[in-house]
């Protein structure tokens, strides 16, 4: 078995290990939210694997786990990483596989004959999915800007604030601004990640080169109708917010289906104020996710959706409030790094395919701090955010080799850091 097949095997096995208790909050499925005991257990395991690879580890003020190679203290670093939090009932590879591939590369580079001209840091972001608090990607955001009061006072479904969760995790919210990385410390950020789509599998390719990440908007829509008795309220007198929300779901689907192929709209959350057979709910909160490869397309769709929601609510006599909860601009990867990644993928015998990521990633936040690159790994059927998500040791192995070839090219190219 060549050293690399062990790397791919180990990366997949470690993701599988993290897919079960005590690294999950839920029995029989994977659910690992930011700053929970499951997150703390995952940090322990991943920290141990980082140290085995020769990295010195620490937890930063926002709860990210960082492993740094032996290099001069002030040496700038290439940051390799992804997230270790998950959605509810998640797959095992969305996030962790990128961290494990980073660890494998760090271990291989530690055996390199001559030292690299920069340090290697592998980072496991604690929050990317936003599955505990409304704002997502707090792990990477905290590296780019000081997270303010508003972010720290957000609460989860149990009313626990980010600040309280940090304290319970053993961290001090007052220290969070210290998580910001000064310009000049990071030469580039590279994120290996499963594709979470069908393109690589359809092309018969194990890895692909990401050119950019679609921008996304999250809307929270609050409908207020009139609660009533299901048996005694005539249909013509109803102001039913669930029916209004249902009509809006179909309208969102029609608007996005009529747009370009990369425009997508999803209602993944409809929360009624009551859930009973015999009650007309009084209120409904709906979550809408709209994405497109470029921001103008996305924003045009959001405007059309907002108009249609208002029209439907008015027609039904239902009051409606619409809040733009989050806007993530489309994020192009650095063209020079894309070219290096393309060359590296070719060097390991894979024909390079360029593709846009419809999924959001920490790389879109890290782009504020450093040039970014992403390497996609094929996943079966493109299935993700689903326990059926899967990737193979062979593809993980090829990704390790491609990423190592990328790092070698970056080192050959490196002329010192110009902050
Ligand atoms: O929402 C996303 O695209 C990512 O999985 N957080
Ligand atoms: Mn992810
Ligand atoms: Mn995800």
C-alpha cells in the first residue's frame, strides 16, 4: 500500500469516527453544533490527530481548532481547513474531510527534505453551517473582523446566547476580537471539500477545481393571520398564514426555476405558531435561501420573491414582515491559485475540471483576509446534508496528492509575503 492510499483511508476513517457519539448530539445520527459538548469532543479527537501529524495545536478565542507546523513564529502561513460543525442529521464528510486532508498533507510535508518558505496551519472551524445560531460562518468571520455585541448576543433555540455558549465552552467572549488574524499572517486559504453536487460524478472525475462560490441571501418571512377553529371557520373568512406560506413556497420555486441554471431558491423551514389538526395557526415563520453564481442575478430574484410574497399576503389578508437575515456575496477564488490548483490536479493524472460551488463555504469569508482556492472531491450521487453522503478513500487519496502538488507549486512560486 503506497503511503498515499493510507492517507486517503485514514482521512475517510477519521470522518467516520467523528460521525457518531460522543461527537454527535443526537442518538443514531450526526448533529454537531457550535460550542456543544459534541464539538468539544471533536476538538479533542481532531487535536490529537493534528499533534500526531507534528502540528502544535491551540483553540482560538471563538472556538476554532488550529494546528501549526514547526516554523519560525512570525512565518506567514498557508491555511488549510474547513468546518467540523454539521447540519441536523448530516453526512460525515461535509467539512471534516477537508480538515483530515489538511492533516494528511501537513504530516507528509513534515517529512519533506527541505522546509517550506511558509508555515502550514490546519484549521477546523467551529461554526460554518449556522445550525445553532442565526448567523452562520462565525468561525471564519471571527478571523476577519471582530465579532461585535450583536453577534455575541444572538440566541439559539433554547435562548442561550453565543456569549453564554462561549463561557460554557471555557472561552471568554471578551477575547473574541483577539481571534482576528492580522494581514500578513496568512498567504492563502485553501479548502478541500466534497462537491455536494453531481458534476464530478457525471464527469467521472475524483476531484475538481473550484473557480468561485455562489452568493447567498437568507430571508426570514413572518406571516400573521388569525388563529381559529378548524371546524367552525368558513373558508372565505380565513386569514390562514400556513396557506399563505404554502402559496409563497410555490411562487419562489417558479421564480427561481424560470431563472438561469445557477439560480436556486429553497424554503427549508416553516415554523407555525401551533401544530394541531383542529387549529388554524395564527403565525408562521418561514426561512428562504436564495443563491446564484453572481450577485445581480441573486438580488433580482430576491426582489421578485419579496414582491410576490407581499402580493400573496395582501390577497389573503395576512400581515407579513420580511427580514434579510444574511447576505453572503458571491466569492471568486484567486485566479492565480486556481491555475496552480489546475496544474496540480493535472500533475496527479486527473483532467482538471473547473466548476462553481453552489454550496457556501468558509472560503467565501476568508477571501476578505487572503487569496482563496478550493479543491472539490466527488461524492456519491452529489448527495449531501444527508446521512447517505459518501466519499471514497481512493478519491480522498487523490485529493491529498493534488493538494500536496498545489502546495509544492505555491512554495516554488513564493517570493515572500507582501502584506
Ligand atoms: O449552506 C451551505 O451551502 C453550506 O452547507 N453551509
Ligand atoms: Mn460544508
Ligand atoms: Mn454544509
